[in-house]
C-alpha cells in the first residue's frame, strides 16, 4: 500500500528536531525507517509530518562515560555491532544486534529507533531491561534520564513524550569474565522472535549474578527476576540446580496468542530457551 500524504522536514541538530516536533501537530521522527514506514504503508500510522534525523551527527557514535557505554540513538545497528568499544566492554550488545533483521536492516536501522519503537517482540528491548540501560531524551524543557524499567510502558508505547527525541542510550560495562548467550526462536530465518531468551552471567566457580531477559513474552519486554534470584550463588557445574532455576522463566508472564503459537506454547519456549541460554553462557 501507499502511505498517506505527509510533509517532510530534515533537521541537522537535536534542538531543531525538538523544535520541529513541538511545532507540528502530528509528527514522527524518521531515522532508519524500518519500524515506521511499514506501519505507514499499512495505514496503521499516518503522521502529518516526518522529521528526518538521519543527518544529526550528535546522535551518532559510541563513547565511554566512566563505567558505562553511551550509544547515540541514530547509530546504525551495523556501526554498533562492529564498534571496538562495544566489543570490548559490552559484547552482548554486538551479539544481540547481529541477530536483528537482515543485513539491509542492520545497515539502515538504528539503535535508538529499535528501542524507541517499543516492540516487545524485538531483540533489543529485553536486553535493555535486563541489563539496566538508561535512556536520555530531550524535549522543550531540556534533557531527562529514563530507566529502562520505566521506559517501556505498554505495547508499542514508551515513556517518550510526543515532543521528545531519544538522543542516546547508556549501557553498563560488563565485568571481566561475564558471559552471555541469546536464544531466538523463529519460524523463518531473520524473522521476529516467537520467543527469545537472553542470559548474562558473571562469576568464577559460582554465579555471582545473572541477568535474564525475555522477548515477546508480554506487551512489554520481560525481566525474569525469579530466575535471576534462583541462579545467584549456584555452582556453575550444578546442572540440575541451574535447570530447576530456569523453570521459573515463565512465571508472571502474559505472552500473546497468535498464529505462531498460543500463550502456553510461548511459556514452554521461555523455559526451554532460558535453560539453553544459561547453559550456553556458562559453557
């Protein structure tokens, strides 16, 4: 289908983007376009104005900020996964990003766009929630910092106000020795996850702490806090105890039911994939 008519504005700074959002009655930001344009073609979204932020250089790149990495919201997936700082300090971001879409999507889609879209079936939000990412948004009243636990509010909804721009995302550097694995179950290669499970574990001989994120297990990304608590302190070689901890993965979840599988099937997958991810990370 063909999108409804719209006005097009190109900006070169965050301040200009905020001004354009505040001035337009119904506007959307355009970066890579892989989330927004399909919705417009299906007439599920029909903004009157598109504000192109693809040339806002201050929203691109990766830098260190103490014990955290800061990734510009307009940085492409490819630039993120190939960045030396990401690979050195938080390699899980590179590994999960490498599973986003296909090469075309990764070369055009952006880090912030994938997160700001707020789709619980996407690969990035569950990682952001489980690792404790922070989002920096700028609006007419200045900048504010939003915790990942407060950012994803409902299906395709985030804490971003209509006149705010997601400028950058801050991620914690992983401790030395941290290991991770992301299990993504799809019906077709490069498709959306029917269910996904991310495990990040740290510890030598025993598990000091674990981060477990679930994809497509609710209207928002899910952090499997029960599994995290159950894994803490376990001997890394105690396979039975680890498997038992992973059985809690589906507790408290409300996954969707659709043509790809009903809620019970997704809860089963969550337990299986969490167990696989934790085992793979520890191995």
